[in-house]
C-alpha cells in the first residue's frame, strides 16, 4: 500500500495515497473537479482540459497529474473557473449542439457543465461545421455534430481481444471518431449501451431508445453535475 | 412614388402578418391579401435525423401549441413503429396522451379567449388600444383576468405532469408515453385548493361561455354581421361521429352540411388533399382534391369541428352544443366570430374530459409503450386548438427521416382567413382614403378569430406587427399603416 500524503486544494487540507491523480484525490476528499474525457479505470490523457488546475503557477490537467506531498492546488477560483467555462463554450461553438431536441439532454455532461458554469451564451462565434450522421449500424447512431472527441468511446468499448470498436478517422479539422469499419461489425446491443453510457454528450445514441426516460428522472434534472462528489 | 414593401422571412408562428388591399380609382376594394411572410424549414432540417427525435424537434414550431405538434408527430411514428393508428396504444399510453392534449386545448383556448380576444369584446373593436389588452382587463375586470390566467395555469400544469415540462416536453414517444401519473399528482388536480382543481375549471369554463353568450345576445348584429361567408369545413371526428380532438377519421361538410369527405382514414390523406402555391405568400393553400382549387378550400378549427361532428361526448358541452346548433337550425355555422363561441364550448368539453381522465385509473398504469412491425411511413393527425394538424414522415432503413410533410392548422385556414380579411376590408374601407386604427383592428379581429399565433401571440399584447397598405389600380400606394 502506498503511503498517505498531505496536500491542499484551495487551502483545504486533504489526504490521499501517493501517486493518486489529483482529480481522483480531490474526489476522495469530497472536492469536485470537473471532467469530460476522463473515465474511471481508463488511463487518462488530459484531452479536454476541463479539469485544469493551477499548481505552483502552472496550469496542469488534474486527471494526469499525481498529487505529491505538500502540493498546493488552486481549483475553485475565479481564474480557473473562467478558464473552464471558456472551454465549455468552445466545445459548444465548435460543434452543433442543439440541446432542445437532443435525447441526451438532462443526461449530457457538457450541457450539465454549461449549467454548472452558468453559461448563458458562448462568447465565441459559432463554427456551425458541416458534420454527418452515421446511422448504418443496426444498434447505434454516431452523430458527429455532437462529438467532442474525448475518446471515451474508443477507450471504453472494446472487443474480446481488447481492440477498440471506435477509432479516429482523418486529420486536423476533418478529424472524427467513427465506428471502426471492420471491428465495428462486432457491435452488440450491450456494447452499444456501453458506448452511449461512455459518451458524455449525445454523439452516440442507442437506436430507438429515444426519450423513454421522462423529464425529472434524468441524471442532472434535480441536482447539478458534481453533486455526488462535493460535500 | 409607389413602392413595394417587403418584410424579411421570420420564424414560423410568431409571424408578422401583412395585409395588402387593392383599390380602384373609385376607392372600391378589388382585392385583399393576407401575406404570411414566414419561412419554416422544419420539413427540411428534420431530414437525416433519427425518427424518434421528431416529436421533440418539430414541436419547436410553436410556443403556444407545441403539444399538438408533439402528439401529431408521435402519432405518425406510432404507425412507423407498428403500434398502429390511434387504437394500438396501451390504455395508459392513449389516455396520458389524451390528458396532455386536452390540457393543451384548455390552456390554449383560455389564452386565446381571455388574453387575445376578450379585450376586443370588452372594450370594442375601436376601443382605446392603450387599454384594449389583458392589462386593461385586469384593471377593469380583475376577476375575469384572474380566471383567464388561472385556467391557463391549470392547463399548463396538466401538460407539465404528462409531458415533463409546460412547454416543449418529451412525454409522447413512438408507441406510447414515457410516464404515467402518480396518485399524488391525480389528487392534486382533483382535490387541489381552489381554484386549481378540475371541478373549478369546469365551472369557470362554463362561466366564460356564459359571459360570451350574454355578450353575443347583446351584440348579435355585430357578431353575426362580421365576416360571414359560406365555406366547407373539415376536421377529425370519432368513429361514431362525436367530437374527438385527439383521434378520428377525416370528415368534411359543405356550407349546407352535405358530407363531402366521408370519414376517411387519414393515412390516405394525400388521395384527398392537395396544396396550392401562390406567389405572394409562403403559406400554401390546401384544398379537397375532388372539388378543385376554387371549390375545395375549407375551414378548420373550432367552428369547423362543431360543424362536422354529430355530438359532443360530455354532458355540459353537449347541452351547449345543442343551443349553439339551434342558432343555425342545425346547419353548419359560417359566422366567423362564432369561432369564439365554438372555442368556449370546446374549452368546457376539454375541462370535462380532463376531469373524467383524472378519475380513470388507467392514467396511473405502468404499461406505457407498445410496438409491432416497423413501417417505412406514417401519418399522424390531431385536432390542434386552431384546427386539423397533419404530420407525415417517411424513414429509411437506417431509421433516419427522409421525408416530412406538415400541414399546420394555419395553413388549412389560409383561404378562409384571406376571405375574412377581404370581407372586412370591403365593408369598412370601401370609399376610405385614410386608414384608422379601428379599421386595422377590425382586420386583426378577423385574423385573430382563426389563429392567435398570427395576430400577436408571443409578441407583446396589443402590439400586433400588422402592416396594411392601400394600393390603387396603378399599384400606387394610397396609404400605409404599420403597427409594431
């Protein structure tokens, strides 16, 4: 067992095992640091940057940075929150996120973060990219309009041999996450459910699931994101 | 120098109305047109979306009657998921949807009468525009204003309980509904503190109707003389000919009551109804195919529904229906302003149906959805508050919508609204070179009888963005009034 170390988040003294990533260590101490691309049990990549904190004057992603003894972490400050809010806004404007007709609304982590950071309207111009919808799988729909390329589906949905069923395609502005042409054929209803659950937004939808969950019963209908962590 | 005034396209229902009136040198009205300068892209941008999104997406057409679009789309998708048309749902599925729909009717009709139309009756068509609005009613007749507000609130609460939100909910899903009511919710609606309970709503709906009837009897010449012309009438009716706002077969009668569309299955509506495009309006002109463009146009809405149905299946509304039918000797009623009378009878009916449904244990059932063999195409119709609403979708093998056709109530009423405007214009503007505010409001009143979405609805009350242009036969503008 690793040794317990002490560190501080926004001045609050915390304890965690040495080597624990900051986001997880914060969680263990009842402090919520927002995440989008991070998934428990999967090696973090720091792709979305929403979990950015400041350590010794440097901006670091807390999902990839382990806590160390005596570390001073700035998280819930005006500067950091403003940065996170701008990341949420950039994610909104770089895709086509129309919450009113999206079945993930109420369960969407991006939408929930928009509410969490009180985003009224993005400060950045909408990109309105031309994106497609791949509905060719019998079990799921991949809506590129809503994909934030967090890679959670790539990391979470794998075949028996551990090979990812989702993959990147193209480069630069044309980069998109797609169902792998060959491995994707192994998609099952169960894996489709897992993929939809892994997707933090409404980019992966299990077919014909629709709006079966009524308003009021959805994940973020009655409590904001992070409520399960913050004490 | 004369000029042509153009208003840029605006969104679907909060639309700007533009009226042009053509007059010859002797100041006779030769033509009147109500231009709907709106552009709706829903039929196009729903293409490519998964079909189950349609009920939630297309309801954004409207902020006043989104439930109608929500349910019409869901009914079309019932056909697509193999749940059949109308009668294929579970009892809970169908009754929850009906409750949502009648709640919608109740709030929308209350909104129309109390907020939008009553000021004209209370203060007169040419009354002071500063007080000819709901605020004026609140100041001069506060109990009536409260009644209007609370009736609307009750309907909205019914929608919230059935759809999840008062506006733009998600309750209806292909093949059924996503929730039922709890005992606590039912008790709240049935036994809630006054005035928010079903019994009070029935009583208030009756009072509102009595209010209009007394106004009517005192102002019979005005009501009967305002835009009265023969027309066909179309609506859904139940299999036994009863008024049914949620489901039925398509029936049309002519001005004399002769059946001209005999209770057809609406899945086949394209065999019977066509839409004509005219260059001066974004809104199409539907007509009954077998009668042609000239004779096949029809009215929809409260007036039409009470002309096509044989009876109303709730006792208080049926008693009122019998009095109402007696006014025209049982023949179809073609008086435009009787639309308000018919609307209030429907409001009473809606209150009675809501109360009955709340007392039905099926409303708390847990068998919510049914599905069968998937189909590629489906048509869904409901009677929206303003009239028959058509939704028609076709999907591909990947479950994406490839075709959508919507014929909304306002579109169905396009020709009769134009005729109403023309008749009012002829009556009040012939020989006049100057347009008064009273004249403009008379035109509004004619439009308002059909569809509050066009009159002002979500705009500031009493500030309908209406433009009236008087043009002579050389296309020179004689006078123009713009009212924001």
